[in-house]
């Protein structure tokens, strides 16, 4: 078998032969990109990360191992992350966040019944706006807020 070598000239000739396809494909991709940027809302994300404090006891390593195996034990980082995540996702905390940052207006909820409006806001908060992520490998808890409002964090978190 004889090896054939492809030179730069062969590649240029191949591109010249396919120039119609290249131009049409580039135009279609450009039109799609323009339409996509006009239709889809921009998303803005703010995130903070928390490393939980653990109790430093003489046998904390063995207590962490026992707790990791499900046998109880001390307050290891995984257990603290799980508890903090549950607290952040709880309805009472969600309602406090909604009231503090006036999220019923942010979500454009026009429900007359305040209980139903709060329930709708809690659902929207927990399903679309707030994400609580636990990384058990490095014992880290991350809270992520994703909005379509560029100045949401700046305007609302400045009131804390």
C-alpha cells in the first residue's frame, strides 16, 4: 500500500469546492444565533459557598466515620450541610425571603388571596430561583440565585 500525503494546496482546493456549503451553513448558524439572542432571556447568577463549622473533639474523626456510615455520631460536615440545606429549603425560610425581598411583585403574582400568592411565590422560588447544592467530597454547601433581572442582587441584597 502506498501512503498518500495531503498538502496545503489539496486542503485549499477542497475548501474552494465546498464554498457554497460553507457560506450557507455559516449564514444559517448566524441567523439562528441572532434569533436565539433576541428570544431567550438573559440569566444572571449569584452564588455563595459555605464551609460548615464542625465540632473539634478528640475523637471527631471516628465520630465523622460513624455518622457517615449511618450510626449516629457527632456533627460532621456532611450532617451539618444536610441540615443547613433542609433549613434553606424550608417553607418558613422561603416565606421570610419572599417577604424580605418582595418576591411576590418580582414574580408578578396577581393572586388576591395572600395565602395562595405566598404559595405560588414559594413554588417559584424553590423551583426556579434558588438552588442549594451540597458537595460532600469537600464538605461544601453552595447557594445559587438565578434571575432574569441584572440588578436583582445589587438592589435587593443592599437592603439587608
